[in-house]
C-alpha cells in the first residue's frame, strides 16, 4: 500500500547502481528512510527534486523500515540560503537526520522545522549583507529548534528541580538531569552519583531564565548554547557534525 506524505529531504547518499538512499522528514510519520531508483532514460526528475529545503509530496511503500520511494513532486518553492544561514539550515537537517528514530511521528517538530526554514530565510532577507545577519536571532532560532528536537526525543529539561534546591550552580546529565554542584561533590564521597568530571556547570539564575524563555541577555544565550551543545554531543556520541565544520571554515 502506498503512503503519501508532505516531506523535506534531510540527507541523500549513493547506494547501488542507479539507486540512492534518502532520509526524509515527513509530516505524519517522522523520519523515513527510503531507496530511490533513478532511470538512465532521463524521464525521471526524482533526483533533481530530492534536494534540501524544497517542500515535497512523496509516495512510498514497503513493510520494512527502508521504504521504496515511488513518486516525488514539488509542492512549493525551495528555500535558497547562503553563508551562515545555509550552514544553519544544514545543521538543522543534520541533527534531525542523526538523532531522530525512524517512523516515529513528530508532527510538532515537522511544523517547527518549516517555521525555522521560513525564519532563516527572513533573517537572510532582512540583512543588508551576508556579513550582517542578526546573529542573536539566528542563535535563538537554532536553540529553539534544538529544544523541540530534544522534547520529541523524550528528553525535555526538568527545570522544576532547580526550584527545590538552594544551590546556585548545577551540572547536567541526560540520565540524571540537573544536579547541584555541592550535592554532587558530597555524593561523590559516597560514590552515589554519576561522574560529572569535565562537564561544565551552570548558574541557576541563567537556567531559570532559559526555563522562562527570557533570552534577552548575552549570558543567558551563552548558557543556553553550552547546555544544548553538551546534550547534543552526548547524544551524538562525541562525533563532530559536518555542518559545524562548515561553520568553522566559513
């Protein structure tokens, strides 16, 4: 049975002769992996349409996790990015492709992905040049997408733990959440908590500002970025993202 979905391409790579593999972010079925056959006759336009940031309508079939993509149609205009905006959009694609499980619905993330693409394009249009992108708004757009992605993975931050503690500084681990620095140090004497050696710690007031969505201060955004990077690096097993390499080389 054919399944039809609105989708965006997250990643494409060669597979066998006349075939390649794609990862799609779909509206109702989350991330979908599929194999695509490309004819030598030149009659098929699948390869040309399977590009990042182009809204698509796709049809696929298959009982296994790897589907067979049969139909691809463009249903909107492509988002054309340059410079840091392009690398930011590629970053959204890469963390989604690397971290999302297959065939788990994530309609909230799909909508936020579309909104993020539109916001990135607006930031590019509003800038007088590629060197004058509003960096604060760009950083906020990335952090908010990361936050929604973590929530879809079942890893939403439990900021309530901060209210029940008198401590001013906290470590964070994905497994145990926020741990007061003093509590952690005391517990380590009894080997009662996971090792947080080498992990950064965060000021309580900055964490509470993040929880409240108060992003107007540079210190809050720096804390937000560091917190999200630690979480994502842990989920990625320490593997560097290709999009981050592009950022560094730009």
